[in-house]
C-alpha cells in the first residue's frame, strides 16, 4: 500500500483536519427486500432431545448462544482489516464474535517500510502485534485456501472451515509485474517485512563483495541498485536504499564514483499524486545526492544478467527493486465475487458486495466508488478510515439500521527523501526540504499504533 497522510479518526491524538465526513450522505440501499438488515436471527435451530440429554447444560447454552450470535470474520490483517477489528470490538454487544485471519501475527506499518529497507529503523518497530487488538477479537494465523462466498465459509490450509454471518474481505494487494518478462524472477518487491530486511541484507552483501572485487567494471555492477517505479514508494525507496548504499560503500573505502543508484519512471514525471512543483523538487534533490532519474523509461525485460529498458539500453545491476504498482490479492479470482476493471471486488459506497447480503470488502482489494465516479486509492490513509467506517456499518446492520456511504477527501501526501529532507502537501499547503522532514516523522510516529515501536523508532533516529 502506498504511503498517504495517516491521520486516523478515533485514534489517540486525532484532530479533525477536514470538513469531509465519512458518514455523510444518504444510506446505501439494500440490494433486495431480503437484504433489509435484521437485528437478530428469526429462526432458532433446534437441538434434538437425544443430543440434549447427552450434553452438559453449559455445553447446550454455549451451542445456543453460538447459533443466536453473529460471527464477523475478517480476512486480512492489514490497515483495513486491523482497524475494522479494533473499531468493531467495542461496538458489538456481548455474544457477537469477531475473528481475524491473516498469514502473519502482526499488522505491517507500511509507511515506514522503506526506512527498514534503508537501515534507519529496526524491523520489529513497525510490526504491530495482533495481540494488541481488543481481547474479544480472535486472531487466527493461517493461510486461506478457499472461500465459499454464498455460504460465507472460509477454508484454511489445515482443512479447518470457519463459518461467518458477516464476511469481510480485507485481503490487501500484491506487487504487479505487468506481464514484463523476467521481472518477478529477477527483482525484489517491497511489500512485506521480509522484503525490507532482505533488501537491507542484499545491499550490505553487495558492498562486501564489491570491497573484495579487483575488477572495476564488476565492482560498479555490484554497486548498481535500480528501482523500477517513480511513485511515492519508489521515490522513498531509492532515497533510503541509495543513501544506505552510499554510506556503506564509503565506510568500506569504496570510491563514490563506483556507486550507482537509478530510478526508472515510464511517465514524464515522478509522483503523479503530488503537485508538480514538489515532484520537481524531489527529482532535483535525488539527482544532487547521486541518483540517476530516468523519466519516460520503463522496463522491457529482465534477466539474471541485465535489465533491458524501453529505450533499448541495458543495465547490469546488483539489485533491482520493483515498485511499479499493485494488484488485489489473487485469492479473489478463485471466488465467485464480482471483480472490477482493476480486479478488485465491486462494492457500493457502504462496502457491501453487489448482490450479496452481509458480504463486505474494503482496502486495497476493493473498488470503492467515490462521488465523482472514481474509486478510492489504495493508501494507508484511506484504508484506516474505511476500516473504522466498516465497523460503524456492521454495527448499524446488527442494530437493524441501514449502513451509511463512505465519504472521505484525502488530507494530503508526504514523501521522505534523503539527507533529512522531505516533501508534503497537507490540506493544500505545500512544504518541502528540512521543514517537511520532521513533519513526516511526527505524523507517522503519532499514528504508529504501537508504543514500543514508537520508542524504538525514536531511539533509532537519535542514534
């Protein structure tokens, strides 16, 4: 998920900075008469006399309460799923159950992921433990192998089947390679904590190899790092990784002329999400720090030996980092869910999946409509608010009320550059250079929902 200004309503220290209200607007209409929300099941499933005579009364009571209670199952523990679970827990009456399923035991705080790759903050500081969620949220660390959407049944890799009354898809996204030959096999994405730590390890290894290499041409190849994609994350990646590469090479006694950091962008400018003046400033600063920015240049193919560019040029590099975009979780294609042009789940403004009752989708894996006909961008800023708003909608449905449409206007964007500089656009105000750098850290540290992580990041910055 690309970085966005992460100010979360309902979290400690939040101040409303926008007139936009995510609960504004008219209620979403039910898909059919049968979709009118019900506060309680109207049918009690009977337990046979023979079975009841064999069970302890406490067991019978537990079975009865399970049948009568709603079970909200959230698939995915990224920003959208994590914030939805946290916001749901205090809103539901006792008896309702919440289960969150994810492959890992933490929520990854992606805004600082590039700083882990650059060796500036410790990996553990941005891995927000799932155990930090309210105690009534049951967390299952498991791989999902199949989802029966109409039945709201989720099959895990061990064969266990989890049944839900409300099923929430918050599966996130994966790296998109756009069908470019050899890209996936010969590059490293930056989507997980393992990717970030591997990037850091690979750079350190390349410097060590280069220091022991007597061949000047081979040494330059080893010390060439290429980032494909000039969006926010790509710019932050080349800034952090390039600076770490230069710092390690200097410590190893390697000449700066042998270090080569390259940023590839197929369009005419960097960071289309930000004002052009800030994009130009970012490019100028990167170039001053030794980064070669190549606009109007994409990747045609990749092999183990070289990167072939769209202009025919070939680059031999020690490391290619891939950040040319994302696509929704591939698990969606194995389900009966309706998918849009970007392969995300088609939902209405309340996050309800078209034609399905009590099935919801949000975050990177959903195509959530805005009032102008576009869909919300897959950013942390949007996902956190979508999670909180989904919690409000599900609790409304359980009360017998109608869900409300999601309405939100981006507050701004920030990008961290090298040499303690950054760029930011917040509520229309543009900030660049040394003033934007502490602003970036203040905002993202304040919104890191992990006190120990905040302390560890502050220690790393102070060292």
